[in-house]
């Protein structure tokens, strides 16, 4: 992983998510506003491409922390920072373990893995936030409503993932270092 370009990518994705991403949000649905999670698309792309699970976990944690720091719900949940970072790391490791059983370049697989990633990450985040707040401050009906909203977000993000993976694939050589076993032969062997 090349960390400097990755940090720049995280910054750009968060800026796009918080500005242009609002144009992609459906504000008036029956369950509340639903928009895509662009950082999740990056996390799924990295889960499909990186060879080291520790590197992936750290990259997903950084993406989740960036989402935590820029989410507009911090005041509602008492300003808790960290649940999304943990949820992203957990979901990325699950996708990393699943990817070997699938053809990574197929759009249907990317959609399925993004759906699983978002359901895990956002479902975990909603649950952690609810438990951290305590049952007296948040009703179960509101909890289930937020989970439905997270499910809709997961479907929307999954639908956009093949486009995002295609676009990120164009810049993969800047993000992902040459992996062991794929480097050019050294001059001593020639």
C-alpha cells in the first residue's frame, strides 16, 4: 500500500462524499434520507486488491475514522468517534476472507461484496451507537428504522460499486505497491 496517495484519496473521497455526495442523496424516502457511502466503495476495492490483511484492516480503519469525523450525527450520539472505524475494519476483514471464493473482477461479485460490507459496517455502527447511548434514550422503533435506512444505503452503495471499482482500478498502481512475487526479475538473474 502506498500510504501518501491513499491518504490523499481518503481526503478526496470524504470531500466528494460531503459535498457532491449530497446530490446523490434521496432526501424524501419513507425511511429518511438515503445516499451512497463512497468510502465503502474504496474499502471494498482495497479488500479485493490488497494481499495483506493487516494493511487492509489499517486502511479500512482510516477510512472509517474519516467517516466518523465527518458524519453529521456526532451530536445526536454524544460525539462518539471510533465506532465506524471499528466497523469498517471488521467488515473489510470479512470481505478479505470471502474474496478468495469469488471472481473479483465481476460486477455482480463487487455488488454482493459491497452489500455485505455496508450491511456489516453500518449495522455494526448503528448497533454500537444504540448500545453506547443506552436503551432509555433511543427507542427500538427508531433503532429498526435506522437499520432499515442503513440497509437502503447498502443497496444504493452496492449498485454504484462496479463503477467505483472501475474508476479506482485506473489508479490502482498509484495506491497499491508492487506485490511480492510479481516484481520484475532482478538483473542478477538475467
